[in-house]
């Protein structure tokens, strides 16, 4: 055994020495300070809004706080100083759920169709991507003008639904393309060899495998629809969605009720994200347990 090999074995056997703070260069502290400032600038205003939303009736829009209570959250429910918050929230939820269901269904069918080449698939793909390039406000104005020319009243469940789908569908389909790359054709062939029909193959093989990806598409579609403003501004009709109601409140309401609405909206978003991520984890554990039982 050579001296080089002995030295290498000794180095491998010796425990790694932890790097002390004195060994770090000045660039580490510069980058760490920059990252800290970035986090403060990103989350500082949000946290300030959340804190100010718990002020008492004498509270204002800036610090210092004047008491602590749930008064402004009660104002949202009673709607004595705020606008139609509960109605706007319900409309946004209905619209977001509708957009999510359509996005998941169409994205899944498009992903299955694009697995094989078909005539005109390139044109269809670029037309789909083209809606992402168009400015959302301009697209919303165009849809609103189109409905008016046809003599159809714009509304949140018709024109706004179509405007938001022009935003969520391309993203959903692009995500589905990435998800479809994990689907092996051999699994479907094995199911067909065992006597499964095409519908049974999709139900028992394709969908369980793609379920985490489908949940991701659903989460994408819901979040994009829930806070969409530009495409909804000219297409929602006489009744506001929640983003439009928040925007109108910034013009009319000068009270912490606006902050309370932001806090509630953020909590709802985190609940939906948590449920989605939890569903993905449960599906992955179920699939892993099923594989262990099969082995």
C-alpha cells in the first residue's frame, strides 16, 4: 500500500471538521444580508397588514396599534362599513371551483391527445400559448366588447369564466405535459392484456398514476382564478368578484376592514394549498403501500 493510499484512508476515517464562522469570507455575509433584506421586503408588508387587521374600533391604517380585537373581522360579516364582501367571496369561490374543474378536465384530455401526433397539433399548441402572450387587460376588454356586440350581458359566470379559462388552461396544459412524461405506455398495455377496457385503463391505471399531477393542475387553476383581476375587470358584469371588491374598497374604504379582508383571503389560500399538498402526500403514501403489498 502506497503512502498516498494510506493518507487517503486516514483522511476518510478522520471526522470532517466543521467550518467555523471565522473561516467564512466576506461574500457570505454580503449575500446573507441581501437575502435577509429580500425576505423582510417580501413578507414585511404582508405581516404588517395581518397585525393591523386585529386593531380595535379606534384603530387606523398605520402603526401604532390601538387595542387588539376582532372588530374589523366582524365588520366584514356585518358589512356595515365594508362592501358586499361575503357575496364577492362566494362568487370568487364558485368561479374558481368552476375554472378548476374545467381546467383539470380539459388539461387531462389535451395531455392524453398530445401523447400522439395528430394533424394540426402544432397550430393548436401555439394558439394555446398565444393567449399567455396577450395582455390580460386587453384580452378582458376584447371579450367584454365581443359580448356587448352580440347583445349578451357580461357576467361573472359567463364572460368572466371564459376570460379566466384563457389564462388557466394554457398553464394547466403545460403542467399536464410535464406530468404525462412520467406515464409509461407499458402500464396501459399491461392493463389491456389483462382484459381492461379503455375506460377501465384510464380509471384504474392512468388516473391513479397521474393523480398528484392532476391535483397540482387543480391547485394552479384555483389560485390563478381566485386572485385574477385584469381579465375579470371588464368581464365580471355588475357583480364583483373578491379581487374587484378589494380594489373598490381601496378607493372607498379607509379602515382596517380592508386589512381584515386580506388576512381572511390569505388564510383561505393557505388552507387550500395545505389541503392540496396533504392530498398529494396521502396519494403518494397509498401508492407506496400498494406497491409494498404487491411485492
